[in-house]
């Protein structure tokens, strides 16, 4: 047991000591294997039972091959965490509380043999009064965690079965939904003390809740309303109410206000004249201000503070413009009065085992998003209310966060005990996250509204509740009371009134026909007001794939590979999506590259289409930024933090200045998108040229695009009418942007199959791969992780016209024995080679290398 030094140095009368040492884990009930029965294993707190079992060598890493399926027994086991700690007996009048910031999930907490509390919600913290049971000297603490699955099943029996997208009743328990498996994640039902545990001792008063709401007044003055709740020590110790006035001091950057608080609640307002505004990345800086709230213990001015709470705040305004217009209902974020095109991605838990997600890991992922020119992340509702680390980093980087309440792809009972749990968790998390300027939207749920309206699930309801009251009443009511400074959306997707929730002209939309049903060019069939989800699958990078999957031979249909493909019809959709564009290769490494390329092409086409419709379309959030285990998935970055080729495609498509060719009025039209505050004036040079380099048509035009706007340019016919569609390309460039337009699909293009010459040089920090194109070369990549697992390349998916050169920088700490491998055909790849290669099948559906996949999980999708 350790004292928190920060608190000590301030000589708070509040004593907080963590209880993270000496923990053990045992399996106490259920189908416990012999290897575990009767054993007491060392345990980590914060932590998770599976991680302890792995550390003790009792189970193999469940991410490896098919080990996940060996662990089904663990769904039905009851676990016990136990430790001992030393403490002094409570002094008269002292409060002693055992505080758990997070318990996963169904817990019975006992101290010295006395039950001090029960828990059933992973999304909450718990505080138990242990005055009566704390001993002088040794204390025995146990937390018994009942099988979450058994509890959820029992709850479902009690409340009535409700539809959900996956087999287990994740909707009958307040636990991260994807713990029970998802179409990109394993079914490993975690159990553990997943956040810090501590003992708190205090004897006058503590700051029970601090909720700072920052706003900006019309004259630019920053204003923080610090709403606070006090907990008084002798409130409950005897019947005498403590009616003393406590002094509470709120300080922001030298501006200080104090109040004498007699009741339990108070609001202290601090103003900061001339406060600097917090802006999203790409719009300005992210000044953050330290807020300190202190409660003084009483009359003795020499006594240290009784309790202190620190937050960082930022000053900005945020609204979502949903005022009806001539098209329908927009969904445009407005920050500090500036309308924003939201460029971003959906965020899932960054590791299925949440306690491994360090601040460093989170920061790296968010930096990757920022480097890919994103300004928004949506924290998806099948995961968690994200961590303080996540929000701190988003505050610092200027990443806007849209946070779903944790409800996803299911109907939820609105009866007890769920209702009170939902209310408690919402109140706690709205309070916890209130200070963060990055948080710009609360959203009621993920896809539960289309599940009701479009998925044919209503019939089974037979009049039972399904969660609507949470989204239209309970949650907005809590926000109106606790945080009226932020917009709220009832769901994603959402359209107002009686409209179908996924209506393209109103509110937010999820675009899933692409991937599930139709080719990716059909992204262009809809012009949504805000596309909150769209995506396409591909396998992870080679280094990640081959670290976790060891099939011999490794193919798209080999057992472990398929085990990591959780999507319903996943491989079939990969092949159906690939076939119209590129041949489906027979060789696995070629297949791996082709499917990654196709993912990149699909998503980039979606992003460019959505951006080309600004301001009618005001956001594009790719599904999904990250992975929680090594998976074939929609992710941009894989579970080992390696960027897939898609990462570079998204980075290009989200670039502040974008040239893109889009169909308008039946012909290819150049659209220039300027997402900067300065006008974009440039000279456009456009050529229609053969792959071999002969210029067939040439044009130069002036370009002017107003700040944060788009401009449309109609190109002359001679640039758009090829003599031979199979061997010509339109290349349009300015000094800082470039686009390429083709007159046929890759599979019908007569590319030169081996157009590159390359050199590899050792340079500080890695290698330089210089390439020169003898003929047009499309989508060149250096898959350097195949050679050195730590290698990161600065760019990929670069296309070169005949005669052009490019240099890739490969950052690696590895000294390669054969640097030339970086320029070998399996590493230095491009579309030309794949398009020119023979293929085994062009049909959709079953196929030589990947059979129709038995889905591990099944979900319904709205089909439109
Ligand atoms: C989206 C998400 C997830 C799912 C993904 C891919 O709708 O909300 O439920 O993982 O689709 O199918």
C-alpha cells in the first residue's frame, strides 16, 4: 500500500493510499480446468483475469492463432481477487472508504469477512464505507467476480429477451459490449479490477464531485462555472448534521474565486478576461488552463487544505447546426463560430484487455490520427466511456471527440435494475469528462435506432421497452442538468422526427451498403449530411499477421486466419469488393497486398466523395481507426500500431488541400477542396498522357478556392477523351496537390508490369528507397515491416508518371543484412504488378483461396 505522494506533499488532511500490491487471483466456481483448480496466482491490479492467467503460464496468449476458442470455459468461471493490507484503526469521527474506480463487472466486495458492497456495472466507480470493519494492522480484502455471462443471461431471463447483433446477451449487463465478441474482436469476457483501487481517510470534508463547465462570453471572456458537491465527515457518523461553512477556492491561471459553502452543493464562477480560445487541430492552437479547486478544513488558517481537485480546461464554444435547409437537416459542427468539416475515424477500445492501454499507446494512436490529417474521433458505443488519458491527449492535440453512450446494435431494457445503472454511469461520466474541451458531442447510441426502424427487429419486442426512453429522455435530461454546454444527438445514425434514421438528407448516416452489398463506387450514390461510419476491410500488416497467425500454409481460408476474420461473410465481401477492380490473386502475399490496396482505394474514394460535397456534407468518419487484437478488419492502424496502406490513403484524402475528380452532370469534373484559412490560388497543370509518357492533351488553368471551401472546374473535352482508355491517365497537379484519373479499372489497364528501378541507401535512422518510373506506376508502397518489424515508411501509395522519381524514407533501428530486400518485388509493390498478374477467379462469392466463411458472429445489417 502506497501513499499518493502528490497529495502528501500538500499535506492534505485527505489521505489516499492505493491498494495495488499483493493481490492474488483464484478461480472459485464454474468449469475450472485442473491446471487452475485450487491455485492462487499472483494478480495485477488494475488488471484482468486473463492477463494474470497468461502471466502465470496457465493459458496461452488468446490472440495467438485459435487460442481464443480454448477459453470458453472462462466465460462461466467466478473469480476471486484477494489481498491483505495494513492500516490503522479508524479514529473517532474519521471517515474511511474503499474506492474502486472501476470493477469489471459483477462483484461482491468483502473486507475482513464482511460484505461491504455489490457491483454490476463496469462503467461506474464505487465507494464503500469501511469504518466499521477496518482492523488495526492486517486487513483481508476480497473481490469475488461472478461470471458476467451468467449474470447477463439471468438478467435477460428476468427482463425478457431483446434483440442484439451477436449471440451473447451483452445488452442485459452494463459491461463493454465488445467484451462478448464483435465483428472485429474476440469473445473474451474480461473480469478484474480494471481501474485503481484505494483507501481514502478523511475527517472534515472532501470534494465529492467537481464539474467545471467552460464557456466563452460574447466579449471573449472565458468563464468557468465550477459546480461542486461536498461530502461532510460527520454527516452520517452521528445524527448531528455538520452545518459549518467550508471555504472552497477555485483558481484558474491566477484568477481566483472563493465561496463559503454551507450546504452540500455550490457553484463558483471564475472568469478569465481575454482567455485564448481552444481550437481543433488545423484551426488554431490548443491553450489549456489549469483549474485547481481546494476545500479548506475550517477555522485554522494554518491547516493544509482538506481536499484538492485538479482539472485542465479550455475555452471554446461548440454547437451542431441542425437548422433545416433546402436539402433537409444538416449536421455541421461549429466551433468558436467556425463551421468544421469533421475529418476522422471511429475509435474502438485499443486493446481488448483495456488495462494494457497505456497513456503512451493512446497518445501514439491519436498522433497517428492527427498525422493522417484527422480532426475528430468518435468513441463508439460498443466500447467504453474513454479514459482520462484519451481525453487529455485529445485536449492537447486539438482532436474533437464525439462520445457515444455505451449502447450498440441492440435493444436495451429500460426497467430496473438496468435503468438505475444507466443513470448512475451517465451522471458519473458526464461529470468526469465535463472539463475536456475536446469533448464536443454526446451521442445516445450506435445503430439502435435503425435496428428498430429498419432491421426488422420490432416484431419480437411485443410492446417491451427497447431503450428509446434512454435516448430521448433519460440521457438528454441528465445532460440538460449536468452539462448544457455540449450538443447531444439521440443516436448514430439519426434523422429527426419520423424520418428513417439513416436518411441521407437529414442528420448523420452510416454508409454500409458498400462493404456489405455493393461496390465501393456506390459511395457516390448518396450525399449524406454527415457520414459517421463507412469502411472496408483488409488484413493487418504482414509483420502483425505473421506474428499472431501460424497456419501452414497460410491462406485466406486457413483456420487461424479465418479465426481472426470475425465479420459475417468477411472473406466473401473482400473478394466481391476486389473483383470489379483488380484480379483476385492466387498467391497469398499478392492477395494480402491486393486486399490492402483495395481497402485503401475504397475508403479514399469515400472520403474524397464526401469532402467534394462540403458544405452539404460536413463530416466523414472512417470505420475504424484502430484494432483491439490482430484482426482482418476495417482498421486503418492494426493492433501492433502499424499503419496499413489505408493509413496513407486516408492521410492523402484528408489533406488540407485536395484535388479530386468526381462525376458531376455525367462527366468527370475537377473539384478542389481547400480546408485551410487562407485562400488557395494556384496554377493547375493537367495532362492526358500515355503510361509510356507521351502527352496527348495538355491544359493550364488558374485556380482560386476561398478558405474552407470547394471549387468546381469543368475540364475541356480533350483532357477527358482518351484515344486508348487502357493505357492513358489524366494527371492534374498544382504545386501542393495532385490527382490521377483513369478511364478504366485496373484489371482492364495495360500497365507496364515492372516499371520501376530502385536504389536503397543507408541513411541516419534507417534507409532511403529511391524509385524511378519508366512507365506510369500506380500506388507504390514499401511494405518494410516484412523486412524489419519496427520499420515505418513515411509515405505510401505514391503514383508516378513515366520518368518521375520518388524517395521513400524507411525509419528503423534494425541494421538490415540485405538492404536490397526493401526494393524486392514482395516489399516494393504497386498496382501494376497485381493488375497484370494472372488471377484465379473474377467472380464474387466463393473462390479458390477463400471459401465462404462460417461467421463467428452474426449480425443483421440494414439493407437499402
Ligand atoms: C458499424 C459499427 C460496428 C461494426 C461495424 C462493422 O456499424 O457500429 O457495429 O463493427 O459496423 O460491421
